[in-house]
C-alpha cells in the first residue's frame, strides 16, 4: 500500500511533480490512494486527485466551511445537517471519512474531521462530542471485524485519518492546536497501524516533532505532503516529495 497524504498547505513541489507529466512522475505513478487531512482548498484537491486518478479519502479541517461554502453556510445547525458525508462525497469525488469507515484493499480506513473547540466556529468539537464519534467508529469496526471472522475473511489493519492530532503527540499547548484525549482510547482499544493528521504546522516551531509512536501506532503529521508506503510485515516507510519545498 502506497499513500499520498496532504494537509493544510498547498505543496508547490507536489504541483511541479504532477505538472511534469500526464500522470505525475515515477514517484507518484504507483500511488494507491490520496488522503487529505483537511484545510486544503477544493481547487487544489481536485487538481491533485484529477491528475493522479486514484481513490481519494478525506476529512475536513476546522476551516472547511469558509474555504468551500463561504459565510452563508456558517450556521451550526446547517453544518450538522450538511456534514453527514453525502454532499461532500459528491462534491469531491472521494469518500468523506468523518466518523465513518471504508474498506480499501487489506485496510480499514477511519476518519475524524475538525479540531478542538476554541471559538464559536461551526466545525469544532468538545472532548465529549469527539468521544461519542470515536466510540461510534469503534463499534462500526468491531461489527466489520465480526463479519470478517464469520465469513473467514482476512483481518484488516486500521488506518486513521484525522485533522487534529492525538493529545500529547505532535500537538501544542494552546486550545486550538491541542489534540483529542479520546483518540488515545481509540488507539488503546483498536490498535491502528497508522494515524495520519494535519492541523499543527511544523514551520516556525523549533524542533517540533512530526511523527511518533503511541503504543504500536505510528502517528504522523503529514503537512504539507508525505508519501507513506506500507510494506511486508506492516513495515512503514515515510518520505517527503522533496527535502525542500
């Protein structure tokens, strides 16, 4: 499995790679899917996904309403009705994973969009609100795995896509960029192989880590873009498009 993951910042080096050839370059031609961890413009995501023509999975960040729909859609009630995936799935041509799961190859993809509530903005969550979503997704995965066992299907590893980080891992002290504690409950109970997120910009932060392990889960800040390859025995290799953007 080879994943191109993007988040928060439009990576000019990725754009140059894609524009270098009809379907990108040799670095990208064997990509299996594209993943977005949020806060990227619709125009940029469509450029990347249309050029590569691969399966696309995404969650939205805490700024997605302003980026995609403007001031007219800042009503909290409207967002709750909108953000069930159907409209965004149609708009992007991909799969919105917020509080949902999708099976892709030998993996179960799960997702959590948004960030910690820090102002009256529409797509932010309290710890309790996110905990409900986490437990909802845990239940869905357990049901899926039950039927996999029942029908003698191969057990699938879990890959999580979120906008916000896990509390205490790659996050910051301020409320806006603090990670969710309930994500640790998910990791402890479900033991995902890989957790991809954005939201915390490494630039300008001295020696800010971008990857770490919690239990046996690799947690990776993908800003602005990363290529993640999962090899034999679930070995994970991570690299940037270029060392310098």
